[in-house]
C-alpha cells in the first residue's frame, strides 16, 4: 500500500508491519465493541424484565383489591336498600 504526499508529487510506501498493526488494533477494538454491546443488551433486558414483573405484580394487586372493594360496596348498598325513608321522614 502507498500514500500520496506529504510533499507535492511524492508518495510513501506503507509497510506491511503498519498495515498488520492497524488490522490487529481494529480487530481488538471491534471485539471490545461487541462485548460492550452484548453487556448493554443483557443489562437492558434485565431492566425491562424487572419493569414487566413489577407492572404485572401491580396489576395483580390492583385486580385483587378491586373485587374486595366492589364486594363491600355491594353489601353496603344491599343493607341500606330496605331502609328507605318514609314519606313522613322526607317531609
């Protein structure tokens, strides 16, 4: 491989040792990038799973709480249903 310059009309040959060093450096950095991306994917996946578990648990607790309060309201309404005020009490 060769490179044009630095002086006008000149060129410099680039030795194989330079190309090999650049290739080795590139390969090392590419592997580090791949490891970092995999670590990031793993961490994000764990975080998303945690959020989903918490949301599912919150929804389950809310669902369990709804029938209890709805049942209490229904019982309260039924107990009060037979005790309507008479015409004398409303006047």
